[in-house]
């Protein structure tokens, strides 16, 4: 298991997400962004919009995805 923060993934806070792979961490951050914005947290709105936009622009979105994958792989287990 490895951990990344909302900030590591382009968000504004230090909420921690733990997963067996980078996809689990990305999915946890996506859920976090949706949840906090729905609750009225405007500091996360920009990150939520960027997340939604990544999938509308697949080429640049894949660059972000590959970087997160590399960053996750570089973390030590249990980090």
C-alpha cells in the first residue's frame, strides 16, 4: 500500500489517499473532490474542474495520468 495526498495529485489540501495501485489513489481523490465541492468547499472546485477536463482532453490527460503512475511507483511501500 502506498499513499499520496490531494496536493500530490493537483488538489489544494493534504488529505491522504492510500491504495494498492495508482488507480485506487486517483479514484479516491476523485471521490474526495466531488464530496467536498458538493459540501460547499470552493477551494477544491478548480481541482475538480481540472479532473473533469482531463478526460475531455485525452492526450494531455494521459500525460497527467502517466506522471501520477510514475510518482506512485517511485513511492516506498507503506509511504
